[in-house]
């Protein structure tokens, strides 16, 4: 019964491993056919609706900067944001259009019933026809922009286009940050998976030697089964690492606008953003100068002021000038056969003085001023927090790299494996040494990831993307 249970357990573990490992988890994805090495060459694939690819022409994986450039060309959120610029430009066109002139035509003095008896002595018929004494008038009128309302609208629309450009730049900054974060995550998962595989393969050698020792009678059957069960744990960790890597690759592919992570290329280059000076005041000044959300907040105030000026001008009444030509068939009454007339019209601003639009524009200005002040505080905190995270992560990483922890843990593992093969230590001591090495290596990978991610966070905080 003991052997039957062990056989069933081994078969179940093998089935779980085969079912859970992704199809491409054990081998690199096939090289892609279309290159994204230069982001400008990828625009055609998006405009024509073709499926983009995100690897180099020679099959190598893309770098972090190439991934960002590729996302800024193919990410659907980026495309939607850029269409917003076109919307603002159309609003500028609408603001510059002059009002259309109004053409009018009137026909009057249509006779109904008997004519005017007083006009009979003047030669008018006693029973004139319906159209025999008409007076026809053709006129044209146009609004005269004496208050320069059109100019105010155009200035506000121009400021709106500039504001939308800064807003789009901030969207691009956030997309670039998300891509860099996802890229670093994929690199970390790749390293984690490789570590799990190395440990599994190394432990496979321990199982092989233990099998030989069991055959020689140096260890018992139960101890050998414990060793096999420990190998199953390493196998399940490989399965978990494969699944985590697959999920992180899918997240990155979605940010790049790819339908599948197969088009992503594998593996990604293990890289991180460049080093930078961590002196806080220059970084804060750089952020206040370069960050598009800060510049957008300042431009929002300019736009609000222009909109408020335009709204106030709209309160002034529009003057309409008109000219009309009149032709009369009722000459017997003393009308001139042909005549011109001029007219002026303007509304009296008693009720509607554009109060609502002026109030909204004033409210928008106050909100823009408040947002600018809020960002001033937020940027200072974000930059200082990002600098502290970089310094803390750098210190922890130096503790691993400069303190020799990895070398000592690896050396202890190797000594334990050789001692176990020689029968000098027990199985528990071997497993403890292997677990210590695995935990130390995993902690190092997390510290390395934290350091790289903190530098990505700092780039976002100062507006480097």
C-alpha cells in the first residue's frame, strides 16, 4: 500500500506539472517578423489595422526604451488621448468662424377683397388682383463684431489646444511609467523562474545520488521518499514561477497594444533606468519644470483666464446691420417703384447677460489655481518619497552585493551537498542549507527589483519620460 500511494502521488504531481506549465514556458517565444526597434516604423501597422509586433528584426528582445516607444505608438489609450488634441483643434476652428449673413425676402400688400376706394381716383383699379399691387423686399443682414468676441474666443481656443497637448503629454508619461513598471516586473519574474529551475535541476542531482545511496544501503527507503517529496516541492515552485511570468508578460503585452504575449519576444533584456543624482532640491526643481501635469495646471489657469474674458465679452449685445431693396407695384399710392433701406438691430441685455457662462468660467479659474497649488505640494512629496525609496533600496542591494551574503549562502549549500553525498550530515541539514540559499537568493532578487522599480518611480516623479 505504501508503494502504491507513492506511485499515485508521483503520477498526480506529474499531471499537475504538465497541465500547469504554459506552452512556451520552457522555451523562448519564436522570433517576431516585424521590428519595433525604431518606434517610428511601427505607425503604419496601427493605422492600417495590422497586428503589430514588438521584437527586433534579428529576433532579439526589445529594450525598455524600445518597449516604451512601441507603446506610445500602439497603446489605445495613447491613440485616444492624441485624438483629443484634434478635438481641441476643431474647437479652435469653430471659434475662428465668422457668423453667416442672413438673406431675407418678403412680399407684401397682397390684396384680399376690394381695393382701397381712395386710390381709385389715382388710377388704381376698383377690384385689383391678388398680386397686382405687391411690394417685394430682398434684404441681407450681418452681425458686426465690434466687441472683438471672435478674437476672445480664438484666444481661449488656442489656450485650450495648448492645454490639451500638456494633458496628452501627461497621459504619455503615465503610459511610459506603466510600461517600465511592467517591464521590470517581467525581468524579475524571469529571474525568479530561472532561480526555481536551477534549484530544481540541482536538487535533481541530489535525488540521483540519493537513489544510488539507497541502492547501496546507505539510506533507508523512507528517507529517500522524503527526498523525492522535497523534489516535488521544487517542481511546483517552477510551475508557479512559470505562471507568474506568463501573467506579467500578458500585462506588458496589453500595455504595448499587442493581442498576444507571443508577439512580445522572449526573454526581455534585464536592464534598469540609468543612475541619476539624488540631490533633492534640483530634482524638485526639475520636476516642477518638466512634469506635464504641472505644466498643464499652469496652462489651465491661462485657459481659464482666456475663457473668462471671452465669456465676459459675450455679455455685450451683438449689433446687426442690414440693407434691403424694395420693389413696389402699387405706384398709384405714391410708392417709389424701387427703394433701398438700411437697418440696425441689437438685443437689450435685460435678462440674459451670460451670467451662467461667466460664473462657470470664474469657477474653472479658481479650480485651476487650486489644482496648481495642490500639485506644488504633491510633486514635492512624490519626489522626496521616490528619492528615499531609491536610497533605501540601494542600501539594501549593496548589503547583498557587497556583504558577500550570496556567496556565503551558495558556499554553505555546496558544502552541505558534498557532505550529504559523503554521509557526513543528515537530510534535514541538507534541506536547511538549500532553503537558506533559496531564501537568500530570492531576497536578493526582490531587493534588486525594488531598486529598479524605485528608479522607475523616481523617473516618473521628476517627469523624465
